[in-house]
């Protein structure tokens, strides 16, 4: 399970790196992959991992929270 802070960080990083908005559901998937890669790298090493990035529906308040951190 990922925390709200990890989801926010994943969303912020994705927005900065890809210049695309991403909603919380995709942020949770990204955060989960990053968490797995950090805590259990043997599960991912040598494999191809994919995250489906869907949607850009993000409320103004959530976008402000993501951008302020």
C-alpha cells in the first residue's frame, strides 16, 4: 500500500518529467511500482514493468497540492 505522500510525489514527478497531467489513480500505480522497485528490486530486475497512465482529471485543489510540494 502506498501513502498519500507517495502518490503526490509520484504525480509531481510524472508531471515534471513527462509534461502531462496525471490523476490520482495513475499516481497510485506509479507510486506502487516505485515502492516495489525500491523495497523489492529483485521482483523487477530483468523484467519489463508497465503502468497504464489513464486520465488527467484532477481537481484544482489537488493540482495545487501537487505543485506546491
